[in-house]
């Protein structure tokens, strides 16, 4: 895969934070590329830095060193307003903490930030099995259902790249399959997906896997 | 409740009881049969409503900006900037905050005199003239400008009421967590969208409270109206000036009856507000 065809290029990324006077290296020299139609999984145990890597790829957390190019733009060389504009137009983000607005119904939650119409928002809710709950509030749903709402919000405006931080973390196997199915279908339709997961066998659904705890072994397995 | 609290409550109840005992229904009916009093009631209701709506237009965005400029996230963001910029920003914020409080602390008569002097300046006279022309073109030739006309009543009420509404909206937005707004902006919403789609729906109880407070303040406003709008009967007379005029002419029963209309209106509005905003936790908006 070359840089021209890649949507996201991560180059020699490092992140270090200070904890009680000691530098903690979250990850070092992390490099990979994501092309359109690719489904990439980031694997690692809890606290290994998956969320940090995804936040950096989403342009929300400046890494200590290294570069992140998205659609040819060096994200952290751009002014904040331009970076936000690119992210809002071309990246859909599913936060691990979901960040749904508790006092807005599900349709309004999907519309927040994405700018999609109520019709499109409801279509995505329907596709994720929540069509009959569009007037409900996040507090009235189970955690798994809330995760699906957050996925609908990340995907509804059809961004070039969907970044999903553990989207199946609290789902049963049937709902996990539904979420993977939607994300796979999205990738097959031309959108790229970068997903953090703790699933034991991510290679069964991802085009390639980044093991964040063994970056030396990072290898692409294009299908 | 403290002993002083009980005493204060007893004082309020005693005043209301004394008013109701002093006036009787015949006084009230004779007052209400007076066309000039009916005009002052209608003018009060209309002018207070317009002043309260205008106050909300100012208070909602201003209260939101003041609350968010003083928020923790803004403080953190400023912390990353130079100390000089941080100090300048804080100085500007405190100055705006103080300026917005001036109508609250100024004696009402001073507000009226200041408005009167303002509308004697070249800009004020120009505005006065243009307003007269505007009303004439709309078919209200009787309203010849602002000063000593109905617009003066509304402007005098608005000047004081808006300050209270801003304070209420600021308190409301300060109590609302700004994280959902920041998430919305992160996801691509504009600042306006984050305000209108995320912050405002959460603040509706505060909006009702600000409207009520502005309306009630406008209803009780007297000093600025006396100076800036005058007390011309069937022209700029509102309920508070009816009380004053009756008292001036020695008609104490008429003054008390007019006061009772004011008291009744205020109580009805307060009860309605409590009913509308009932059932929410304090985090879902503020009732002051």
C-alpha cells in the first residue's frame, strides 16, 4: 500500500506522559496505513494505549512525536479549526465512553455534530435494531443499546474513516455480530474502519490487526 | 427556618392580609370600571411581555457566553496561553460582568434620568425621531418617538429587567455541564449548533425562570418609567404609576386596589412558573 492510496498514514508515532515525575511510554514507533475499504483492528490489553492511539488518529490528542496524515493533511500541523473541520466532515468517532447527550432523544443524539437529517438518523437507528426506540433517551437503554446509538452517530454522515473504540465492549454475541456486520459492510462500500477491540480473534473480521503491545510484529495481512 | 426567617415570612403575609382587609370589592370594581385603569392594566401586561421577550433575547446568548467564558475548560485552555493574555481575558470578562450588573445596583430613578439624558444626545434624538417615523409609517401616528411615549415604558422596563434575566441565564448555564457541548463540537457541530442543539434544550427551566423574573421586574418597575416615560393617563400609565397617581391624589383605597391587582398578577405568574418548571432536579436548570 503506498501513501497515495492511503487514507490514514501513521508514521513513527510515540506518546509519552508524565506520571509522578516518571515518563510513561504508551507506545513507541508505531507506523501503519489505512486505505479506503480496509477494516483495521487495534488489539491490546486494557491500558495498553488503544484509546490514546485512536484519539491521536482522530486528531483529538497530539502525540509526543511522529506524524499522522489524513487525506494528505498532516493533522497536527493544521490549525485547530481546520483539523476540527476535517474531522467533522471525514471522520466518524465512537468514543469508548460513548458521550451521548442524556437529555436528547436518540434521533437528536445521532444528529448532534453530524448534521444529518432526522430521516437519515432514524434509518441508521433502524439498521442497528433501534428503530422503535428513536424517541427514547439514552438513560432508558441498556449499555449495549447505547453503544449502538453511538455507532449510528459515528457512521450516519458517512465519513471516509470510522474510528470505533471498543464498539462491542458490552454487547452479547448476537449484537456484536450485528455491529461487526455493519462496520464490515461500511468498509466494503468504500469507507475505512479503524477499531480498537479486546476480541480474542480480531483477524477473523479485520483485514489486518495492530497488536499495540507487540508493535515490532505489526504486519499487514491484506485480504 | 431561623426565627428571623419566620418573622420575615410573617411580615410578607401580614402586608398582604392588611392590603386585602383595607380594600373591599366595591373599591376594586369602581377601579376596574375606570377606562384609564383598564388601559394601564393592558399597557402593563403588553409592555411587560415585550420587555421580558427582549430581555430573553439578550440574556440567553449573553448568559451562555459569560458562563462558558468562565468555565473550567476555558480556564484550562487559557492556562496554556501566556499570563498576559490570560490576565487580559479575565479583566475583560470581569469588566463585562460588572457593567451588566450596573442596572441592578443603580437606584431606579438614576436609570430613568440616565435614559432621559441619553435620548437628549444627538444619537438619542435621531433614534427618537426615526422611531416616531417608523410608528407613523405603521399607522400609529400617536406614538411620536421614544421619550414620554409607550416605547419609553418598554425601554425603561427592559433596561432593568434584562440585567436580572442575564444573571439568571448565566447561573443556569453555569450549572449545566459543558461536556456534551464540547463533545458535539468535537464531532463537528459549530459553536452555534452546540449551543442551540445541546445547551439550550437543557436550559429551558432557566429560560422560564428568566422570563418570569424579567416580567415580574417589569411589572414592578416605577422609577425609570416615572422619569423617562412620564405618567400621562391613557398614554404611558402602567399599573405601578396608577398606584402612584391614586396615592398622589389622596385616593388611598384606589392605590391599594391597584396594588392588589399588581400583587395578584405577580402571584399568578409565580405559581404558573413553579407549576411549569416543577419536577426537575436542580441540575436541570435553575429557578431563582
